[in-house]
C-alpha cells in the first residue's frame, strides 16, 4: 500500500539517474521508523526498509517499489502519464499492490488502484493539488474502495520543504457485507535534502474509533494511533 505524499508517497523519479535516448532510470532506497499508509501502520508500528526503481520518458513513467510489512513483503508496480493542460499538471496512472505468499482461502490480498491527480503551482514556492484513487476490488476482499485527498507543499528553499495532506478513505465492506464505512486521515511534515540524502519527519493521524466497522480494516487498535515517523532516503 504505497506511500502517498513525501517519502510516505509514490517513489518519485528524480532528475538524477542513468539517462538514455529513450528516458531516465533511477533507483531509490530508504529506511523508515514506521511504514504508515493513509494513516495506518503496515509494519506493526516498527521500522521498514524500502526501495525501488523508476523509469521516466517525457510525460510517461513506470516503476517498482517494495517494503517489508507486518507479515511479509509488499511489492508495488505502477505506471502513468503526466500531461499538463494550461496551469494544471496531471498524474493519471495505475498501481498494483502485491503481497507474495500472503493470500489464503479466505481473502485475496493483491489488488490494484486507478489514480487521477491534479496539481497547480500557485507560486514558485507553493503548490497544491487533489487526488483520487479507486480500487474496484480492494485489499482482502473488502469490495471497492475510494481514497480522496487534498495536499499542499511549500518549498522554503532548495533544501527544505514543508508539506501535508488530508484524505478520506471509504471501503465498501471493511467488516463484511453491509458494513460500508470510511475514515479521515491527515499528515504534515518537513523534508530536508542534505549531502545526497533526504530526511523526512512526519506526523500521521486518523479519526478511526475502536469498535467501528472501519477499525476492522486496520491491523489492530495501535495501527491507527497517531505517530511521528522519521524516514531517511537516498537516490542511487
């Protein structure tokens, strides 16, 4: 369940990398104190090692990304198109989430999402955007799911950026048929670029209440507690 903003979002292809006539290939690796996805810890409130590869050619991109999770490994495969129409920058793509060896007779864990996002640079330093992710067959046979998000970032200087996001995750059957529910989640943090590394300090939280149907979607009560997460990453 891939990151959504900052280092807690989709692995982004950087300008650095191996260039070719067709495009640019880059790699990334990071260590995080907790893998939090849309406000929910997927690493049992513990550390994770993450990394991936990205390919960018003009307005097209594709990549793979992986992380350890509570019980095993997550592997993501994604591709998309990033056109611009006037002042709006778009990101239209698809993301596949795979958990090798995790499926059982009771649930199908692998799933995919369709992504549509739009952003605008209001100034040279400030930008904001909207994003929607739709899963027609969500994780764990929980029906369809929709995640809506508003996000913003302010670049203080070339080395320091403040950003955050507020989102709503709705799930058709988080606790079985007839249990449609949703929750809100938000994060705010700052990222520093230094000596080839990026350090991200971020606060995550949700409004999930214990005993609700949507709480069944999380990995235990502590998985959706508020958390401060530190991530250190580097482009290779």
